[in-house]
């Protein structure tokens, strides 16, 4: 059974400490609110950005991210205990998803993709538009995999996101947020048995564990909007790998940066 990216990554190498580069202006403020679990404020900031920059596809896609993470929070999807043991993941009783949230999420992602496609029609190498599409595909795949448990559908979206992310980093190798999509697919699928990996490769999937390590670390160390998300993934990874010391170090840094995030605080307290 396929699982979404959050619960399947494994990274053994230590994380290089770096400043989480979110400021208090523009889209950054919305992401800071989101990572602090202040979703109402995040929506306000993303909506303000959309009004000021109505042609920017990252505005609606980022607003979609706030809807997704709010639903994750409500359903306790990101509780790390859920991902440390596969049995807990499979035995977890599904809670009802909010159809209004799904509708809002899909509306924002569709709007962002429409704006991105419009830009790419006249400027196929526009990095901002490509990243908006990568992010939109990843968010939709996360909803399909982690909430709806539609793992094969999520895998298809993940592969498409990875293809676009590879195009993006060829255009701009310093667009470090995009490497997450490449690393996620490679790592997730590299954990499958050899016959499964062979079949997935025939279908166009990537299963290179070494490449996955390299790309995931790039986002965790040098990313921007997705850097805190990558750090959370690495904390979950460390717990699954029984490396509580590394998980504690990552969570301590996240708590310092986002003190109102109760998930970070509760998981850190549990480790202590």
C-alpha cells in the first residue's frame, strides 16, 4: 500500500543548522502564520497578497496550503506518533474530512494553476509559475494520500510534480524549495521492495535513494517557503529512525522559530 511522503522518508545524515528564512512581509508573513497554526491570520495575509498581486499564482496556491494544513491540524494528521510505526498509521481511524475545506482547497489550487498556465503559455521558463504548479500538485497529492487514502492517485500527482520540479531546477538551480518534490518521490519509492521498484520505474517513477537524500537536504538547509515543512519532515524521519536526539534538535529549532505551534511544543515535550 502506498503512503504519502510525510510518513515514508528516511534520512540518516545530520541536518546542517541554518536560519529559517521567513520574513514578516508579503507571502512570508502568511507562511509564518501558517507554520504557527494561525490559519485565520494566514488566510488574511494570503488574501491581501492576492489583492495586491492578482496575477501571481503563488497567492492562491499558498492560500490553498493554509486550507490543507488547517485540515491536517484538525484531523491530527501531523502528529508524529502516527508516522513512527506503520501499524499505527494503518490502524488509525479515519475522521471525516470537511467537504467545505476540500472545496476551498480545490478552488484555490485551480485558480493558481490557471494563473500559472497563463504565464507559462507566454513564458515557459518562468520559475515562479513553475513552482506554483509544483506546489499545487504536491498539496493535492498530500490531500489525496493523507486524508482520502487514495495512494495511487497521490503517486500520479507526485510524479507529475517531480517532473515539473526537475524542469524548474534546470532553469534555476537555486530554487531550493523545488528539490523537495524530487527528493520525496525518490525516497518514498526507494523504500519499496526491489520488484515493486522495478515496476514503478517502468511506470516512470524515480526510486534513487542517493538522489533523494541530496535533494531533501537541499530544501531542509536552503529552502524558503518549504524549509520549515522540510524540517518537520526530518523530525518525523528521525523519530522513525529511532534518532530521538536529532528529532529533539530539529523540534527545538522549530519551537524557537514558531513558538505558537502546539504540535512542535507537544512533540518536543514528549521527547524530553
